[in-house]
């Protein structure tokens, strides 16, 4: 899995480099001006035609996909930079005016452009320059995320554990297929409990109980706004199904319930960090 993260980040960095080049080049300018900008950012004159063919339009075409994939990886690898990464894209709902500071990449993608001064006829601020600057910052955060893999500061515990959890999920699925419903449910419940424990650790949520349960972790995460009420209810439903599988004195769980528990656990593992 570690190699898969590296591979995905390499692709994001390569695509981001093309997008950054694309957004910097003033395609609606003269050929001379385009060539001057290309030279300034390091594009060889003999290769410019091929580079231009590959990158032209790549920023607008790929930005949302690039942002979504980069967001997911940064959330795991470099969570302390996630808020900064997001803020460079999103409009601030509390802003009272739009200027070079409050202008966002989201504004650019929505086609919002700076107005013109009634007296001078000039743009009120450089919307293009602001977009380039903010995307360059996002790109640098993604580059920084890659360097974490080779740093002794990077904790790969959750990545290696995710590999283990995937293997255990497959074991639970095999047990379910062979009719061992309670055993499959117990394994899925243990995976969910361990994963929620990791989520609390990642968000520095203090767990005071000596032997906390799924329900305990679920409540703690909701209390500090890591999860919202709908997700809390989903996890509580999975907790109830786990208890049904674990307690032999209750009724027998059915196949659909254990399937729901396994699939729900798998989804939580892949979306909640």
C-alpha cells in the first residue's frame, strides 16, 4: 500500500506540474508573449510545441479530479496541511468583498473575474495571478506530502494497518460466504473498533475508558465534530449489528445483516481517517 500511495502521488505531481504550466501561460496573448512566458518558466524552445499540445487546457479540464485525489491523500499523509490546502480552493463564505487576497481557485473555476476600474479601465486586481499563486501553493503541499514517505517523521502505522484490515475484511467475507455468520460479524466488529480507535488517535481525541467499545469511540468522535450526526447513526447501526453477532443469547443474525456490517465497516475504513 505504501508503494501505491507513492505511485498515486507521483501521478498527481506530474499532472499538477502540467496544470501549473498551463495556468501560467497566457494562451490568449501573442505568440511572442507566450514564448516569453514559456522561456521564463523553463520550457525549451525546441520542445515547446509538444509541451503546449500536452498541457494546453489541462488546468480547467483536470482541476476538480486533481483536487479530489490530492485532498484524499493529504488527509492521510499530511493532515496538518489539509485545512490550508482546502482554503486555497474554497470561497470564504464570510468575505465581504473580493480582492486578490479573498479571491479563490473556486472563483476562477466558476468563471468569476475581477471587475474593471471605472476611471482607469484597469482590472481591480490580478485574478489570474492570484489563481496561479494559490494553485502553486497547493502543488507545493502535494510535493511536501511525497517527501513525508522518506522522512523518519512519517508514521506509516495507519497505512500498514490498513493493509491488515483489508486482509481481515476478506476473511470476514469468506466466512460469510461459507455460512459462518457470527464469526464473520465478530471479525468485522473488531476491525471497526480498531479503526475507530485509530481515528481517535489521528485527531488526538482523548479516550479515558480502559476498554472502550465502538459506541464509545463513536460518541467521542461526534462530540469533537470529527463525524456528523448521520455518520454517527450509521456507525451506531454497525455497532448494533456487531453486538447481535457477538452475543449468543440474542437471536441469530441473518446473512443480510452481516453483509451490511462487513460492507459498512469497509466503507468507514476507506472514508473516515
